C-alpha cells in the first residue's frame, strides 16, 4: 500500500482555526469518501522532539492508498480531488507531495 505524505505551511493570513475547520468539514469528508483512499489524517506539527529551531512545516497529511495507479489516473483528475486541491492550494505555501512505501 502506497503512502502519500504532504507537508506544508499555511499562507500568511490563513489561521490554523479556519484551516482546521475546513479540514474537518470539507477535506476529510471528500477525501475519505474516495474508494481508493483507505485512510487519511491531517496532523498539526507542534515542534521538534530533538534539536533546535523550527520544524519547517505546519502540517503533515498521511494517506494510505492501496491502488495508487487508479488514484492517480482516475481520482486525481476527477472533480472531488480537483475541487479540494483548488481550495487547499489557496490556503497553503510550499506543499511537498511525497510517495513512500513501508520498509518491511
């Protein structure tokens, strides 16, 4: 199962409260409703466990996608994902979209 991991900061002027309300009311229901998304959670970054300085991101999203090929070919260009992406990109800076597989 592929993992899609997103890291990003909020744009200036976007409050965590407003963004997290959008996540709960719009992003979660839409993305969790896709059949190729087994799980999806958004995590607020609260700091570094070790070291000094800033973590470099405000949020981390983790998706479990059992059919990555189908997700990319059918879900990503579809209306649900495109609608969410439009709203998402209006609220975040420097998003990184990372693909990962578990080491077993």
